[in-house]
């Protein structure tokens, strides 16, 4: 009895497990197949029976719906998936759109014939202060790097010896004048000969010359600025002994600067005073200084076959210094306004040059003749007019003439 009871419980458990597995399997079957009757699953063609001509079921006929196709399509629509238009047909080619290109306008620019050169900057006036006599520095009247006016005291040497020599000669001069005057009076009374009078006059002139020399030597103990300008750095102090010709300090007039340019001799016939210069310096990037050609050297360098041309430019702010490296552009002549386009717009086809001009939204291939090139732009001598729009990027996509295009902005 107990054993039979256990058998019944085991059978009930197996039955429950089977019922649960059947339920899981039923829930995993797609919703499209659940509850489908044979007639619906096979579709209307299956209900028609076999094809009288071939003996094949209706589902195998050409153009007949296959089993489950209609149900699957209905299921897609029920799920919110739109039915593709023209399903079952070969896809048609999409209509071709306009080609995207970059473009720019041709501009009329006043173009001049210019030549580029490099040179060196110089001050309008420049001098290195040096003593003409040896001596010990007694006084310094300036600070390094400062501005001074013309005639200002720069350096004073010890003048005690020179002053004493001058005083001694002044005493000798007084005696010589007295002797000369006395000899003249005696000669007038004929107490001395004419030769004695001439000797006294000669002695007077000698002493006067000695005094002038002593006073000049005394004056050279004081060094003054020969012109107004800016002083360099000093490397000496009070008490230093300097010899004649020792370099003390540099003095430069920076109110105006000179730029010396070396140009090939082939430009010699085109150089004229008054021509315009644009000068750039590495110390001031992006800034251009205006200068005027002032003079041309009388000689041509035989080694480099070049001529030196000097230009002048104002320097009111004192930004420029002697020795700076200069990059100059000299305008030799002015030309009539020219039509300029970016160099990227011009392309070659054989021995000819072309551009794509945009007319009414279409790229027209136009043959052009070019001129000078400058700053990434090229002159169009023939083929374009000012204001024309040309293609600058995307020419490789223009496989034929008069293709529709749309202008896009360059990246970045």
C-alpha cells in the first residue's frame, strides 16, 4: 500500500514536469505560427489544389505565394515595420546629385613688378667714441643705453698735466709779447737792427702756436656727443687708464634707419631713387615697414655680381636696431590691375591650362593663359574676368563639361 502511494506521487510529478515542458515549448513558438490552420499557413494557393498543367501544388506555381509569406508580411505590418515598396523587383539606381566643390572669385588686383632681397639695417648716424689722447678717466657723464643730446659731456679725462702745460705756455707767451713790443720800439728808434725785430716776431708766433697746441690737448680731455642719439653699454669705470683710440662707447642716431640691400646686377637699369620698399624683420613678425630707395652704390661687386641699394625708413618708436636682418620687397614698376585667382584653380591638360568657371550652377571648362605668380595666386591674362567664380578644389570629380555643382565651404 505504501509502495503504491509512492508510485502515484512519482507519476504525478512526471506528469507535472511534462506539462511544464510543453508549456515552455509552446511559448517559444513564433506568434505567427501559433494557432495557424493548415489552410491559412499554406495560403490561398494551397487551397486551390495542384496545378492542372504541372501537377505541382499551388504553392509551387510561379507568382504564387509561398507558405507563410502572407502571414509573415502581415506580421511585419502588425509589428509596425513598413512594407518595402517594390518588394520582389530589382532595385532602381538612385538619381545622381550635384557635385560638391570649393570655389573662389577672381579678383582684380593692382599688381606691381617687384623683386625680393635681403639686407642689413644701419643707423642713420653711427660712431664709436674713442679718446684722441691717453689719460685716466676722471668723470663719466652718461648711463649705458641712455639718450643724449648733441654736445652733452660723455667722458672727462684727468686734465691736470695738460692744464699746467697750458698755464706755463701762457706765461711764456706774455714774455714773448713783451719782448716783441720792446724790440719793435727799439727798431723804430733804430737802436736794434731789423733782423732783431723779425726774430722777436718769430719767437712770438712760436709761443702762440705752442699755447694753441696745449689748449687743444687740454680740450681733448673732455669728450662730448657729436650728435643726438642713443648710447650703447659702457665697459669702463672712473679711474681706468685708456690709451688713444680705445673704444669707449657706441653712439647711434636711431630716429631714422638705413637698409642696405644686395640686388643682382640685371636690375641695375631699373633702380631709381624714390622707389618703394616693404621691409620685414624677424623681431617683428607680421609687421611691414615702409621705406624709400635713396641711393645706389657706384660700384658693382665683381665677386657676386651684385649692386648695393640703400633705402631709408623712419624709426620714431626706436623699434629697429643696427645689424638687424631685413627682408625687403622692392617695387620696380607699377602695372595695370590684373585678374588673380588661387593657384589651385588652374590645372594642365597637355600643353594648355584650364579652369572650371561656375556659370548658373554648372562647371564650365575654360582655357586660360597665365602670367605672374605671387603669394599663392596666379595672374589670368586671358580667359577670365574679375568677379568670375572658379573651382579651387574638386576638379577631379568633374568628369565632363557643364556638370551641375554646388559650392561647399572648405573643411576646418
